[in-house]
């Protein structure tokens, strides 16, 4: 039986698509972004770690395994517990990660089962996937949350470990299929927030209007620092300060002037 490696199922999410959602986090990612806030998603294998709990001033180390193999039916059992919230809020289920399509067979099977149950589906993807794999998701995916990071290929290679050519081709492909797409742009101080990168992003996205339904500017935050420590992974941005929503207001206005609907966060 086909199983997927899942590291979290997060309920009552309001930032991964419309309405109240349940987000399924897949383990494994083909990118190695310096700013990744889910470093536990990088490995495609379960990982043993120790989580420290604090109670009345005392610390208690607890062993934890990051990642569990689940069947589609097991995931659906958890999802359907939240069906009432989906129906009341026009919400649904979002596949996130990591990169869900790194486990393409399982992800597509799950998307298909969700659509059979008439549940709204969203796929959060880095876009670095085979186009035939992406094509296979089209009948079962209502919304794509598509990450765009750096337009310069050399910079993209340096900060994510992969070329951006396939990513851009896949975004163009989705818009040609008239799918609903929300663009997510991580705004990372000293990396993605350069004048050059933002101008190139605007130029690229303008050509795809009106197929881009929304742009989300994601301010860098340091909340994942403790995860890097637990996993003993190098944190290249350890000393970078988090950005506030107020600091992104001028950038938000720039994209709005190009007739995009823009949110900070999401």
C-alpha cells in the first residue's frame, strides 16, 4: 500500500489558502534554501531528535521522531475530523512541506481522494518538479501556492541549490492551464529583497497577469532557529533579524501599483 512520509498535520490553518484549512506537511525537499523555516522537512527520511519541554521551571528532554509513514486512508481519517470547519468557512486541505511532489504518487492519490470527498485542495509547491508530474495534479488541485524566490539563476543556485529554469517554466505552464495561482515571495534581508530581484519579479509576473490571483510577501522570521539547533543543521541566517509587516508596506504598494492583489504573510 502506498504510504507518504508526513511530519505534521496542522489544523485550523488560515494562511495556506482560503478559509479554515488542515495542512499536511510532507517530508523531503529538492531545494536547500538558506532561510528555510521548516528545516525538519529537508530530509526524505524520518529523523530522531530530542525536544526539550519546560514545566514549572524544569526542563525535560523528550525523544521525538520527525516523520511518520501514513496511508492515504489514515490521512483522510484525520482530515475528515475537520470537515465541519471546511464547510462553514469555505476552507479545505493544503499539501505543503517540504515539497509534496517529491512524493508524487502519494500526493496525487491523496489529492484525488480529497476531490472525491468534494474537499477544496491547495498544493504548496516550490515548482522544482517534472512538468508531467505537475500536469498529473491538474484535475485534482483547486489552487496552487507557488514559491518564487530569486530571478537571477546564479543567485538561485547559490541560495537554494538548484536552477530556477524549470520553476519558471512550470509557473508559466500553470497559468497557461488557467489554474488559480497565488505567488509566495519570501522576503529575505540581503538576499531576495534587492532592488534588482524585486524589479525582475515584477517584470516576470506582469507578463502572467491576470492568471496570478494574489501575491503573498512572506517576511523573514527567525522562529525556526531553535529547530536548526535541535537538528544540528547549520543555520546560515542565524544572526539575521526578522522583518515586520510594517517594513514590507512599501514593497506591497509597489506590487499593488502593478494591479496585483497583495498580502503580507499568508
